[in-house]
């Protein structure tokens, strides 16, 4: 039922009121849906364009006191062990979590997601399957477009949905197996963590390979600052996802990490963890041991 | 691939209806499970009484001092040891995380390695797994393996168990180009024995280091060994050899035969979908 | 450079010793490992052989399409050397044969004049202790995968050796240019066709000769590869590879395969 205060564009409302049917599912996924008793009712999508990037350390410049990061976020300071030196010796460094980047990302993603779910609700759907999420940077000025789409489905011969539809990245036979294994889909989850690295002298020298000059050892060592940042950025995304699961399980998780170098010694790591939040609806019943076969072509 | 259970199972539609209609059972918030395994892989694990616990990951970067890639002869020890240390640190961290989550091992480890001129980077992501029956204690140290959950299942069914990941790396200088000038004068049918010796020793060193790790882990074999070799992108006169495999040993007294069935698939191309059958 | 007893470089010494003491290494996947165990074989060790060989081409323009026999010999000898060293490693381990053999050619910093030829595989040994060495008394070699090895054994055959035939052929420059004058018409290029025909036949015949020398009754998994390596497009190597097999006297229970229709996509 279209909501007068709905934030869906007019074009979407027209598309739905015409009663036509479009689906992003492949042929076999479509057949599998029907097998499960799920009737596809339409393609649904949500968009959101976000802009950020106004907040950055460069505004503070080097030599300023170490940034304290976002409240309660990850911060780690690195102090130069060499004592004095010249003005272009990086006597301190810092890793910190960029909470504003994560917040902006979360806002953009959640807006796109809720718009997609709203379209699904308009169609009276119980759930959305085969969700595809993509982010496209629109230009170099820090504008990113979030786009989520999926196929809204109705459970056949069931009362109209009373709650927010459930969602999942899965579709087709894989989704059928998830049900058979005893799980019910709850929602897709995607979470992002962002850590900025301001290298201090030791990191800089190790990366450039001139560590030998400045250290007491042979110069070969683990590059602690980067290792800390890389491990933290993954941990942060995983911790956030785990805390939003409330005891449910995350299936088919995918962890991706990307790195960017703004200038020498100024790095940013971003991790993105996505997966399907599911909940058990029946007790664990293991299947029999699979029967191996050799296929003759 | 799985055989149906002996009691009649509810139909798929009934299961889906039940899943989506019942008020969902309350769960223990401390028990959240995260896994990057596909549902097929999870079902494989369940069939041998194991389950995924948590997605785990670890990264290590180790530096290579300046000047190591310049012209030289023989092995580039700084690079070989940086690779070994980075791999070891990343694996140790990964196993620690897995153990803390209650895992007995990590399967499906995706290994991302990069050798740059000044450092080696190793990044590992996998899913920690454990027996469903929590009374089964961990008798030995946590293992990591790049075998898929499915391969892990098959190995266990056959009575073997993984001990860990073994790796061996060696980086050497390729024999020098100056040799080639003498080649012009020579007739064509000739082996370049000095060159052969240099490459041989590098390959052997990498394999041997991997074997030594396997012996340290008290394994009896290494399966699914992958050998990566080639010149460095930043220094084409330097060549690296890296061998990685999963160390195994027999858990049961003898190997268990799996007795596969020979099948001939009658599938042709997929059946075309007829839109008119939709009402 | 060599060990006294055989042609292997000294570096291989330690590694093979460890394998002889009981550790096994294999580049077989888990599936392949389980399937070779099914047919009563056990992996012994990952074996390799390599040789860096001069493969330079003297730049001359030939008026006729012809085989470059010196190059053919070089390509053949280089691979043979690599294979022989791999077989020696297998023999040292007391293996009956090598499965999953891969032949690769690598080019490195020393340029186009020379290449490294590598042969790698997993050495295996029959668990019943009965020797499965080939008719020449050497470990058999085969490029069969674990699955194909299992399937072959179901039929009672055993590999004898990886057989190859090679022919480096030069396609005449002038000939090609003249025939191109007829472009636009649907016409066969007889010289070109003839050249390629002859080259492929030579490669296949040589491969068959090798199989005959091994006393084989047939060759399975034959494939023909064509590469220009570093010589430019007018010079091509035709390489025919296959696994020579013979029927053994082992008892065989031929199983009827189950037919299935897969419901997965």
C-alpha cells in the first residue's frame, strides 16, 4: 500500500501500480523460488548518493597534537625512538578509526536499503531474494552512489506480511538448501570499517627500505604500524557485524579490504564485511555423509 | 550429493512455510556464528559432525632491507627469510584468533601474498571450525589449511587429519645475461649447465623448507602442494619459488577407502524456460 | 654439477632423503589423492626435473617451408632431459611411476635464446609391493590426472610412459606472401596446408614411435599443442603428447556406471 509520506520516486510508484512484473532472477533461480513456494512479485531497488571527504587530517597539518579520533574509536600512537632530528623526520605517527567515514557509509547504505525494502512492502512482499549491492563512485570529489536491488517475493497461500520483509543475498537452489538446513533468512548485513594511517619514521623507513640506517638491528622487521591497522580494520568490521547479529548466524560472509595512498606515508584501509543474517527455526539434523562419485565425461 | 534420510522428510514448501511463519526461537546472544563457507560446504561439515564457528583473518608485513635485490649471485636470503617470517606471523595470529573463538582449526584459508621490493605482505582469511559435540576436546594444536571445507570433509572421511599449512620459499638471482653472448657462437643443441644448477637449487630449497615444516608439525605427508614461481615484477633478474601445501597424517589406524560410484551424467544443455507457463 | 650416481644436481640430495624416510609430498588435489589410494597406490613425493637449454633461432629467410631439424632436436632433448631427471628422482624414491606430469617452458632474464624446460609430477608406489615399473624397467610417467588414473585402472590398463613427438616447422615467408595475393577469394592455401599437415604428422608419428618402443598397446589422452615460443609467427613447434598404456594381468572388475541426471546447476 503506497504510503503518502513515502520517499519513493514517482516513477517507482507508477511502475508498481501498473501491476507489471519484472524480476532480476535467472531462469533456474526463478524455478527454485516456485519450488520453495515463494512467488516473485517484482524487482525492487533503492538508491542513495552520499558525499563525504570534508573531514581529513590534512586540515590539521603535521606537527599538530595527535588526533584523538572519534569518541571510543580505535586510536594507536607511535613514537619515534630515535630522539630529535630534523623537521622532516616523522617523529610521531598514528592509526585511527575514521568514524565519520563509517557513519557516512552506513547512512548511505541504510537509506538505499530501506528504500528497497519500502518498494518491497508496497508490493506486499514477505521477503527480498537475490540482493545485489554495489557502490559506485560518481566522481573524484568523494560522491558515492549506493545501489541495492533484489527480487521481492510473496509466500504463497499465506496471510499478508505484518512485519518488515526479510532479505538475503542468496537465491535459487542455494537459498532452498539454507531452508533445508534449518535456517530462516533475517536480513542482509554489510558493514564497513575505515582506518587511517599516518606513518611515523620507523614505518616510513621500513617501507622505503632504508630502515637499516636508522635501526640497531639489520633493518628487517615486521612493519608494526601497518600490521596493526590492517588487523584492526578487519576486527572492527567483524565486531560490528557480530554485535548486530544478536545471536543469529552470518552465512556466506565475504570480507574485502582495500587500501588507498593519499600521499607518502598517508594511507587509508577500508574493510567491508557482508553476509546473510539467518536464524535457526529447527534443531540441527545432520545429513548423511555424502556419496562420492567419479563422473565419466 | 547427499542421500535422503530414511524417514520421510517434509517437503521443501512446508519447510519454507514453517521457517517463515513460526516465531523465531530465541537464541543465546553469545553464540553468534559467522562463516564465509557456502551452504554446501557447511552441509558437508555437518555430515561429519563439524560446524563453522567464526570468520577469522590475519595480516603480516615484513620488511626486506634496501639493496637486497641488486645484482648478486645465489640466494637472496633477506627475501626468503622475510617471506617465511611474514607467513609464520600471519598464521600464528590466525590460529590464535581461531583458538580464542573455540575453533579446532581453520579451513578454506584464502592466502594473499605479495612480494614488493621492500617488504613481503601475507594476508589470510578463513573460517574456524570445530566438532559439533563440544565434549570433544582439542587434543593437539589448532590447524590451518587452504583446503576447502569440502576437501577437509573428504580427507576426514578417509581417516586423515590436517596438521597445518607448510610453506617454503626461496628467492635467487637468475644467472647473468652475459652468458648469452657466448651462446651466439655455439651450435644450438646444448644445455646450459650452470644455469640449470642455479634454478634447481632454488626450487629444491623451497620444497625442502616446506618439507621441514611438515616434519616439525609431525605430519606424514603434504597434499595439494602448489608451486608459484617466476621473476619479480620489480626486478626481473630475481626469481622466486614458493611452495605451499597442507600437512596431513593418518588419524585412524589405516586409510579408509571411499568406494566412489562411477556415474555418467545424462544432462544435456539446461532446459529452456517457457514464459507461457506462468499464469 | 652432477651427483656421482646420476645426473641430478647436488641440491636434490636432502629433499629426496626426507622423502625416502617416509614423508610424502604431492601436488595432487585431495580428490586425486583419494582416488589413487582407491586403486592401491600411495604418493611418495613431488618430483621435478629441469633443464635450461639453448633454443635460439638463427635468423634466415628460407624460401621453402621445412622442418628446422636442429631446433626440433633441441626442443626434444630439452624436454627429455627434464623428464629423465624427474624419472631419476622417482627411481631414487623407489616409486613405480609418476602421475599428473606437467611440462612447462619458462623464459627468464636471459632472453629469447634459452628457455627452462620443467617436468613436475607426483611419484607413486603400488601398495601391494608388486612392481609396476614399465617395460624398460623404469618408473612409468603419465600426464593423467588422479581421476583419469583411477578410471584407467578400472579397465585393467597401466600407463607405460608419457610419450611425445615434436616438430619445429618453418612456414616460408615468400610462399605466404604470394598466396596472400589471392585474398578476397575463397581458396585453400595449398603450400600452407601442406606444411602444417606434414608438421603435425611428423609430431604424431614420432609420438607413436615412442609408444612402440615402450611396448605399449595404445595411447590415451592425446593432445597436440602448437606454439611459436620466441621465434615469431613463421616458426611453430608442434608437440604431440599422450600417455602410452598396456593391459596388465591384474584382475579387473568392470563396473557398470550409474546414470544420473544432475539437479544442480
